[in-house]
């Protein structure tokens, strides 16, 4: 016998992994990628959601998958996509993360 909460918890636990290899629309340098990431994290909270969830998502995005799993579990974030591109907080607010904050593209070039 289980309780209603056990099936809900089972639905929240998805093993986090890095996104599949992807390409940026243009060639991009590491410094440009870092700038894109900083701009995203600086502006994302202004589009809704709670700052503490954005902070947890940033920490998870910058961590290895096992630590990311712990971070999202502790913050009570529901992961829709295992690569963290779509998540929800416990209030049902949707958070979308672009792949460029989660991993490097295949067409990353060296800074000159």
C-alpha cells in the first residue's frame, strides 16, 4: 500500500543528465558563451519565479549531474526534462533554461 504522496514523489525524481550535444546557431567563443550565460542569469529572475529557485537552478546548471540532483531535490524543484531545460517549483511556476547555460555547444571555438 502506498500513499498519495509516494506517487507524487516518484514523479519528481528524474535522473539529471547533461543535454545532448548541440550546436549554437553561429560559431561562438568561450568568452561569448560566458557572457551569454551571465546575461541569462542576470535577467532570468525578472521574467518571473522566485529568486531562490533561480539561484538553485544556476547552482545545479553549474554542477556535475549528481550534485545537481541533490540541489534540485533539496529545493523541491520538479524536473520535467532530465537535462534541466524545463523545471517547476512547488507552486507550479515554470522555469526554462537554455542549453547554453547547461553545457557547451559542439561548435565552440577558441578565443583569439
